[in-house]
């Protein structure tokens, strides 16, 4: 189980020489980024070629890379501002619908697939960035692994990624008639609308949310000596 | 005579056999299903998004509430993902405690499953017996964490605390007194390990009791044999894991194949079905309970003989002991920082999976060097199983839908997340 990674990443690089793959091998596993044009071709080969034999697609999920690596609490230097700087930011969960970010970022959305080979006992993470040209379109893997049906519906529902060739791309987890894609980083944590029973109208009505954004812990990135091992750098210099 | 056409029937979301909030739109031809369209999401709480706005440790409690009948297994997958990113290991005693509690959880889950599955198919009495034993497992949870269900017991780097030396006893009340009181407290005289051992010694007899009720029962067999047959090829293609996959004859168990915690140090077998129908999956799960009992006994023995730390000695992640905080300034600061800000996890992505009672429960986590996860994706086994609902019930009778829902062992906490 443990020593297959080197060999598998070598096999991947050799087999897909004509495809622009990025293979990242870490202790935690192999992440292979595939260009969207070759998405289906690579997936099919991974299932059918005997070297790979990935017969199960365990999971498909969307990722939104907006605000990746952005902290709300400066740690590089001392600051003259008070403790409240930690709760003034507009980071994850701290903004409402009207305050959401609206800038365009390249390579913002990705589809991540976890593959498993039962015969070889290998795991592989496949990743593909969705091209953003008005609509996020990624080919559907449903003809290769039928089990991805609901997982792709979920990624569509939560991130708005459209899976081309999916026979039944409906919303799955959100409410009937829901507007927006709630797991995007520019969708507020408190949501947009809330539901209540209206006594006068004698029915359930939607209204703008009445709660305030409230996240108590600021997002912090620390790269000081507690977290970064500097000994290697010192030895080199 | 008027021509009879297909008609559509609504099943759930409020239906005792829907195991929560499943809404099924059934296209029927007489009493035969031609199409089933499950509508899920009625219990969607956006756990994954909530986790993105909290420090890592504060989301452990949310994991309990996913698959709320196998709590600690969910926690296990989550803390293991963090441990992998941080590159820390729990001490060996914590690994054994986790193994033992994962198996207690498996028994709990399967007892819940056999009880409700039986109830759905008309075996009323079994539910009462199964819940009697499930109560013991709840007591084990309570003794170790203070909560009967949502334990929040596992932590990155180990477990919250060591097993207690004393098992809480029942107090005298209007309903329990005299000999009754003595009987319910019979196993509770010693430590938690004594209680667990007494339970594990007794439980095989209880499994035999359940089997007497069901195994050769004519009604049970009529309702389950040949119902919801899944071939091994289909099971793999649909992304089935756990007993759903093993029931179809694929010997795949993460505890053996991609071993974690102390599963490589204990002895157990992996039961595998033959026909891939509801009855085989029933047999697989019953045998899994016996195997869990075996594992628990081995863990109890090891834990008795090997005292030691139950959490890593690493102040980056684990809060210092209260006693050291009294006279050590650094410990006090570290404690304050851990509980206000949390700890930063190195950037990277990881997929960690455990063999939860229902199948492969996975956590895919992306960290961006900060104190909160950038993305957490929870891979729930029930989600993949339920997505094959249409293919499994097509051509079956309406009453078989209930059998198939039961055999999938679905819990909406994890499917809707």
C-alpha cells in the first residue's frame, strides 16, 4: 500500500506523455491535475488500462479557490490596531449577500475526483480546473463510472459546475427553487433568504435573512518558527 | 373498461420506513416500480461550509452529527485527515482506544440497523432486543465522553482523555430498586474496561438470539432473499463500499487493505456474501457484529496491560495539562492560543478514509496554511448507495422498496450533510 506512489506517478507520466499532466506526489497521496480537454480520455484510460485499473470512483467534489491563502489577521509584524481587527474582516462567513465579492479570478473552480483500484489497492486524486467562459463546463464521467451521477449533481448544485453529458443534472441538496450556489466562497454563510410560516397569508413565505454574519475566530496564517522548520534552510546557507 | 396507466406515488418525507427524511417519487405500473426518484437534501445543514469558517478542532463535533448512529467513526476520518496533514501520529494506546470505540460504534450502528430493518419488514420484537443492547454501547460512550451519542471524543493527536477507572452506576429509583438495581449494576462494579469486557463476553449470545428470530424465519426470508440483487460489477461501478460491496462477494475492507489505527495488530475476519441480495447483506452485517466483538476483546486485553499516554505530546495541537499551566507561562499562552485561534495546518490536500459501519467514510481536506480548513468534503457511503436506488428497485414490488431502503442502512445525517 505505501510504496506504490512513486511507481504510479512514473506510470502516469509515461502513459500520458502527450497530455499536459501535473503530477504532485506527497506523503498524503498523488494529486494529478488534468487539462479539461483530456479529462475524459485520461479517466477512461485510468479505468481500462491494466497498469491503472481504477475500477471505483469513490468521490467527486467541487472546489472554489477564491480567497485561497488570504488571512484576516496580520501576523508578520506587530500592529497598532486593537483586538477588533480580528472581527472586522470580510473573510469566509463574515459577509452578507450584498457585501459579497464580485471579482473574476482565473482557475477558480476545480473538480476533484477520488479514484480507487480494488485489485491493485491504489488511490489517486484527479483534479481538473473548470474553464470559466461564462459557464463552467466539465465533461461528465458518468459513462465511465455510473456511480458519479449524484456526486456530479451535488457539485453542480453547490458550485454551479455544469457536467456536459450528464443525463439528469438537477439540484440535489438545496431546496426546490433555490437560487445561487451555496458553497461558492462568495456565497454568505448566513445565506440569502429564510423561510417562515406567515400567519396572515396562511402559507410558508421566503424573506431576506434576519441574522447577522457572526464568526468569532479570524482566519490566521502563521509561518513562524512554531510551524515552519527552518533548520533545513540554515544548513544550506 | 378504462385503461390502467402508470401512476406516480409519493413516499415520504414523513414515513416511518423512510429512515428519516427520504422523499421518493415512485412511478408505478400497478404494484410494480418502473422508476424511483429519491429527493434528498431535506436535512442539508451545509456542514462542509460551516467547517470552513471554524478552527479545525471546532468541527469535530459536527462530524458526530453526520452519520448520527456511528459517531466516532466519522470523527476518526476527520481527525485522521488533520493528523496526516500535520504529520503527527497518535500514541499507540490512543490507536487501540480508537480501534475499540470504532468497533463499539459498528455494533451500535448494526443494532440500530437490524432493529429498524426488522421493524420495517414486520419483525417487531427484534427492535426491542436490539435497543436493549444498544443502550449498553451508549453507556460506554457516556462513560468515556459524557455524551451518549455526540461524543466529540477523538482529537487530532489522540483522544480527549483516558478510559475512566470507574463505570457510572444506576441510582435507585422508583422503577429500579432492590434486585433489579443489583442486576443493572452487575457489570458496573469495576472500570469501563470491565464493563466493556462483560458486554463483549455476553454479546455473542445476544447475536445468537437475534439470529434465532430471523435467520430461518419464513417471512424474513420471503422479504429479503432475492430482493435487491446487486452483482459485484454493478456494486463497483456504482461506488458501493462496506457491507453493500461485501454482500455482493467483493472482499474489500479498508481495515484490512488500507489499515489504520491498530487494525493491523488485531485478529479478525471479513465476512463476504454470495448472492448480493438483502439476505446476504443481512448475514454479512450479523457476522460483522461477531467480528467486532472479537476485536473489542483483544483491545480490552491490550489496554489493560499497556497503560500510557493517550494523546500526543505536542503543544502545537494538543492543549497542555492543567497542572502545568499553573506554573508554566508558555503552557498558559499555548493553551490560550489553542482555544482562541487554533493551530495552523500546513498547506496541502489529503483524502483520508475509514471503514465506517456503512462503508467508506472519507474526508477530503484542503488546507491553505491557516487555522481553518479551506475546503472539507465529506464522502458519505450512504450517498453513493442511495444514488443506485432507482436501479435496485426497478421491477420490484412496492413493499420491496422498504426492504431495499432498510438494507442500504441509510441515515440522512450523512447523506444530506
